[in-house]
C-alpha cells in the first residue's frame, strides 16, 4: 500500500460533515455555489452545445446543467465539468496550482444524483476531494505546471476520484486503486489555453475521476503508488521524486479555506493587473491620456496569459495586454459578455493593446502585478496581489451570491435563480441533492 495514499485516506477517507471546521465548510459551500453559477452561464456557451449534441442521450438519466437534455452518469460529469470552466470564471487554489471545483463538483453531483444524498454529504465529499487534490498538487510541485501540464485536469482527476471514493465508502485498499487509475488518466496541456479544449480538460478529469472510483469500487486494480513510484506521475511529469516536505507542510492543516474566487471573467493571473489599473482609473486616469501602460509580472505567468495580440474573447481571457485594454476602454471585466469576440476587436481596444508592455519580474509573486501608466503629465503606479484568500467570509459570501445571481439569471430566470441561490446558501441543510439539480 502506498504511504502517500494511506496518509491521505487515513485523514480524509472517514471524514464526515461534523468533522469539518466551520470556516472550511463555509468556503466549500461558497465554492459549490460559485461552480453552479459558472456552470449555468457556461452551459449557454457554444462549446457546451457541441458537447451536448455529441454526448447527450435520450436514455440517460443524469442532469445536464442549464439544459433539459440528459446523459449517462459519466458523460454528465464530462459535459457539466466543461460547462463549469467554459468561462474560466471559477475558483482557484494556489496550493493545488489550478481550479479545484471545476473537476470535483461535477463528478460529485453525478455520483450523488438519484441516490438521496444530502447537502451535508456533498460538502463533506467536496472537502475530502479538495484536501486530497491540493496535497497531490503540492507534492508533485510547480515544475509539473511549468512543463506545460494543465493541473486543473492532471491534478483535479485525483480530487474527483477521492471525493467520489468518499461517497462510495471505499476502504483504503480500493481508494489506493482509484488513485492509481486516476494517475494513468491525468492529462491536459497548457498549449490549449485560449481554446475550447481548456474547459474540456476539467470535464474529462471529472469523468475519469468518477470512473476511477467506480471501477475501484467494483474491484478494478491499479498500482496504489502510481503517483510516487518509479516511472509514476511525479517522475514522468513532475520534478522527480514526490516532495515529502510539501506533503508534511499540510499534515495537520486544511487547504480548502485557502480557495481564491474570481470576480473578473478572465484568467486569474490577469486579476492583479486589472485591480491595480482599476485603482488608477479611480484616481482619475483616462484612456485618452495614456501613452503607455507597463505591467511587471512574474515570468512564469507569461506562458499562461501572455497572448500578445488577442482577437477572440477566449484569447482575451488569457492576455495581460488584452484585459488591460478592455478595462481602460470602459468594459466591465466582471461581466462574461466582455469576453465575447466583439469587445476585443473594437478599434480603440486593439489600438490600446499596442500601448501595453509586459515586463518579466521574478521578484514578484505570480499572482502580484505592478502597473505603471505613463501619461504626458507623468507616471502613475499601483500594485496588487490576489494570492491572499479572504478573511471576511460573510462579505465573500455576499459578493459570490451577487456574482451567482448575475450568471444564473440569464439561464434560469429570476425566480429559479432566487430559489437555487437560497438553497445553496443553506447547502448543509438540503435533504436531497436532486432538489438542487431539478432547479437547473
């Protein structure tokens, strides 16, 4: 039995809702509500329609978010997983190095549906999956992401497998097999950022993680140590051996409450620059006065959001220069519609893109950015760091409910949005997850 798998399962395998600290449970519920809003908005995107056209089945019994169509359990996890990440507006984790809810929630919902599972059970399974996937991501290390792997998928598959293993009541041995199967299913390349393939990654991870847990429950076997073994995932796609110092760092703590939430509908690495420039605009900076905007950012993020000349909404989400130009030209970066193809191709936006300069600065945290705006009257400067989770969970809940309402209402209408939001805000008291899914 793998020492790594044993450590993880001993801690989180028997986790019940009563075992979860209140602030961890609260953030988990925030993540689930945020995912529902992102998935309902994302379900209206072309990529979701394509997936439903190909994969939905009249014989399926499982809910497809934002659609009357149905699919089988595994395909529902895939389609809903892609919808939840379609707008790249979902939560992220600096510990994991990716988006924790994107692969995890759709896998859990697919497993919960038609089984009479409660909201409290969903939260407990979410926390188990979240805590395990962040530890796997931390242990494999940032080298994995730097090589070009999309951790939301390659690490998220372990969260989906772990959370579903918790729902299925697997013992440590079968959990080890589920993790081994998940390790052989880890896939997703950063080269596909800015295309429809990126949201497909967490959808596929949700499907594969759910499949790994369900196969393990039936007795399907795999190498328990496929993460840390010779020629395992850590060696093949990480820095070499599993980094136990990173594992030990989180031995007694919790990582779920360190989740970061997006308030701008673009790659999280663009948010620090958006916030810094927003502060300059509040001080009176105007687009007509700008001669040049210089962004100083950690060089590692340039492979993620360094698209220099974006011409589509998807590309703009992964462009430091594009998001700056949209913001300065008056577009609301918290609105998903800003990242349609029209705004980024407006003449004034394209003209401003060419006045934005990005300079690497390895002294900065990857989620921090310094913005300098050069005008005829001089230079204005602002700095922002988005790596710190909120300490005011009540305020975070209010802001996330506002975001949820804005995303959900176009898909469900005002009445259903209010009802679904009300139930998600009291998720632990929901008697049957099917009640939530019926509203979608």
